[in-house]
C-alpha cells in the first residue's frame, strides 16, 4: 500500500521500489479492494522479496516490522513504520491501516520533495 500511495502522490518525482522480507504469493485481495476504493489499482501487483540490491539503490528504506530480516547498509535512511499487518483482515478492517499509511506517505513526500 505504501508503494502504491507513493507512486500515486509523487508520480515521477521519486523512484519507488516495493518488496518484503517474507512476501506472500499474491497481494491480499482485501487490500486490492481497499485501495481500489480510492482509485488505486493493485490487481496486477506481484509481491517481491526484498533484495540487497533494492536497498543499496535506495536513499530511504521504509520497513514495517521486518526486524533483523531487513538488510541494513550505511548511508541509507531507515524508517520503521509500526503498523498493524493487514494479512487475514477484511476490507473494513484494512481501511484504517490504509488511511494511516496514506497519511504517513503524504507527510514523507512533503519532507522529501520540498
């Protein structure tokens, strides 16, 4: 959701990479539905594993509770956003998580693209 919001809000002003330390085989259908309510399509999204290369190519790395599973490299800015995991939740339960991610992404864009 964070990557989708970042692409949606920032457009080509930032390069977005999305990956997880333990990606699922597919994007949670309830997340797809919650995002489509806002006009953001994720139906073609494919979860990817977080690689060292993706981290090394990034200036800012946002983690969401991956702990020791996330590669750490000097010179990168890390933000760990502690958020409820949407796995196994309904669309109704995901909406507040979605909205909090949206708020954090909007604040980050303001900070990065000043």
